[in-house]
């Protein structure tokens, strides 16, 4: 991985804010993810400059310069990783909140809970085709109680898989809460970009440091042993 401006990884890191902004659009509520991407790009610039300076130190040994460069990378990565992780946690919290507010509502009383059990019992005996049709009808008609019954609880109780239940809830959200559904999609895409770019920065930064040849490492180890004896 190169620090050549023409290289794909370097361009990706420098363009991190643009990548994230593209996924988020004009959603100002998600701006904190763009800021985290800005932090990644800024860290890349600082790392490149500091590593170049450390490796060019004519008064230091090749091994010493390499170690100093590594320290710079570790310090920058520690700082930017904390910021990116904080943004990631904030995004996950926002997604969970939005999902919780727009999932089909769970029963709030015993009578409704018992009705949900009956629905799941009937649902379990349906064929796959019948279940798909029933789900589509509930989403189209806005039958939130029916959909909540079918997609809550253990999947085995309704004859559906966990993936099918999740997909049904997403379809409900997209149909009944389109703006919130779109924001969740944007947040997830922005997160995916950060998840991709964070490790890329670390790998790219490590490649900036020229590792001493084995002979230099061996000489340094021998010198350290003599100094300790």
C-alpha cells in the first residue's frame, strides 16, 4: 500500500469525508459521521508528514527512526480511533432508537398479548406462500397489530425465520415510516464507510515505515545486550 497520491488506498483515505457525505446526503442529523471521516483524513495527513520527518532524521539510526515513526502512528491511530468509535456508537444508538420507534408496536396489555399468541399459532400453520401474502396484506393495510404478532417472539412460534421477521419489519418501516427508514439506511451506509476506511488508514500508515533490514536489527540487539551486561 503506497502513499503515492495516485494510489487507490491513499485517495480513499483522503476522500473519506466525500464517501461518507455521499451516503448521508443533506441529512444534517448525521453530520457527526462526516466529522469522523474528516478526522480520518486529517490523521492521514498528520501521519504522512510526521513519519516522513522521522524517517528522514539523519542524526538517528535506521532502527531508531523506524521506532519513532511507529510511535507517531500509534499515537495518531489511538486518537482518531477513539473519535471514530464514538461516532460509530452514536450512530448505532441513533439507529436503535429509530428502529425502536418505528417497529410494529409490542402488546401493552394481557389481552393483546394473548391475541398475538393466537395470531402466531394460526400463522405457524400457514404455508410459506400464505404467510408472505398475509404479511404483504398487513403492511399494505396498516395492520400493525397483526404484523407485530407475526414478527415478534421466537421465530419458531410463527413459522418464520429470524431473517424473514426482520425483513417484514423493514418492509413495514419503509412503507409506513419512509423518512425514518431512509435515515436508517443512510446511517448504516455511513457506518459501513467508516468501518472500511478506519482499518485502511492503519494498514496504509504501517506501510509508510521502512523496516530496518535484518542485519540492522541484529546489530541493534547485540548492542543492547552488551550495554545491559
